[in-house]
């Protein structure tokens, strides 16, 4: 078995193609891991079926050891919490990440073209994506992953021009209910997230279509925390945000300003905090509550920002009292 150095520890089984590398199996003892972009001068472009699936059986192929620092005795992919995919990866095979129960975040690029069946089966903690665009156009990578999943996803897109797009794709649930009288099953979809996961056309995302879903989403049953994050991120990172959509999100945040301030504080997002404070007049009681939270968290900068807003807020008239 050949041994090379890398960013993280891996035991790989690979296959050398004519001009690329296919990873057949990959096993790590680290929690935050990055698969190599290339091996032996060739780009890694494909993950075979069950390539990282926890407990997957060994396969025949060329074996390679990558040393990336101190090794743990616990070689189990179930412990992975963050995974960075190869920059030029094009295909993810069937059940490739099955049973990675601790994986929360996936980093990948726009070169990804396809994912196999049930690639993320039983990845119950998976909730965050970070996609880096590799060119001025839009590839199918985001659609490949979002459309294959039902859970809520917090997706950050780093555009090639340096701008940032952050989107929430709310959760939905599909249930097949047996209709005994008709002797067939009926599909029932619960949750307002189905339309968001299906907003892609020809595997590309239109922010206009995405934002157009908001009125219907907010009018029907939905998770309040999901709606708060969705509106906050669209205003916080207003890439391709229309004026009309911006006004809708602003109205929602103003109506829920206390919760929105708490969201910015929990995320230690000072620019987001300033944005919220500029949306309109905020009740003194709401400011005081946010100040209390910032002091409990020992957030000096946030406390200073909130105090400045409090001191510059127009004073409300006081009720006069008289004692005889």
C-alpha cells in the first residue's frame, strides 16, 4: 500500500482511469475531512457506489494511504461531521454517503453533474451546503443535491464574482397512504418545503422563482424558525433580490424583529444586526431584551451597537403623575 501526505487521514481504494481517478472506497478516522482534489497528477472526478457509506464492504482496487496528522483509533465514517468533496468531482454514486449519521455540512463545487440513487440515505444530521461556483454560469450541482432530499437545507452559494447567496430550502415529508377501497396508495406531501426543493428548471435556480414562493409559503402551515431564517438570509445576502421581494421579507422581519435580532446575535452576525436595526422603529422593550441577550453572551461589539441604537431612538413621551 502506497502512502502519501494530505490534509486529512484516509484509507482509499481507487481506480485510475485514462485521465481521472475514481474513488471506490474511502475510510477516515477524522471528523472534519477533505477528499483530495487529485491523485498522481489526475483529478478525482467520481465517487463509486457506497464510496463513503458507513460499514460498506471492501472492494478490489488500488489501495492508498493518506496521512494528514494525528490518527485516531476509531476508523468509522459515521463520525464525519464536515466533508469537502474534490473540486472537480462530477459524479456521486448510489448510496455514496449512506449512514453518515453525524455529517452536518457538505462543501462542493459547481462541477458536480449528477448524484446517484439515495446518495444521502440516513444522513439525518445533514443540513448545510456550501457551493463554490467555478465560473460565471450556473451548473447543476445545487439542483442535484437539493432535489434529492426532503430535509431542510441551509445553502450558501459563493458566486464567481465574489457575491454570496444564502438560501433556506424548508423541509417537507412524503407519505404514501393506502386507500383500501381503491386498492392503491396515495401520495400525501406535508410541509411547505416541497415547492422550494422543486424550484429548479433544467437544473438551474432562478431567484425570482424562489422569491415568488414566499407569499404562499407564509400563508400556509410552516415552521416559524425556517421562515425567519429564509427572510433574514435573503435580506442579509440580497443577490438578485427584487424590490418587491425585499419589501415582503422586510415586512416579515419587522413583524418579528425580536426573534430576528436574537437570530443575528446567536450567529454573531454584526452586519446582520445593523441591517435589522435599520429596518424601522423598534420598541424600547425589544431593544432592551436584545441588549440583555448580548450581555449574557458577552458580545461587546453587539452591546455597543444596540446601545447606540437605543440612545439615538426617538424618546417616547412620558406620562406625567402628580402627588398631593
